[in-house]
C-alpha cells in the first residue's frame, strides 16, 4: 500500500500569529495587485507596461507565498 502524498502534521498552527501575518500580507499583496491593474490604464504611456507587470508580480506573489514559500520555510 502506498503512502499518501499529503500527510497531516503533528503540530497544528492554524491559530498562530505567524499564520495571521501570512494571511494579512497575502491579502494585502492581492489587493495591491488588483489596484495596480486598475491604475495601469490611467498612467503615462511609458509606465503602463511596468505598472501592469507590477500587478502581475503582486498577484503571483500573493498566491506563491501561502502555497510554496511558507511551507518550504516551515520544513527547514
């Protein structure tokens, strides 16, 4: 019989301050990315691409932090 891919951890950190800070900054990055998308079409022509790219980067980090970065740091 094979082992499950995802195993339950012994220590449950769902209510920790670390988790709250991670969630706060993740939502902050996500909403900042959405704001950058909205602003990207009303800035100077030279800055449109950079502001839009900043929105893409912010939303990407908002999804990468809780799914890959924090679990990798917790397993150290």
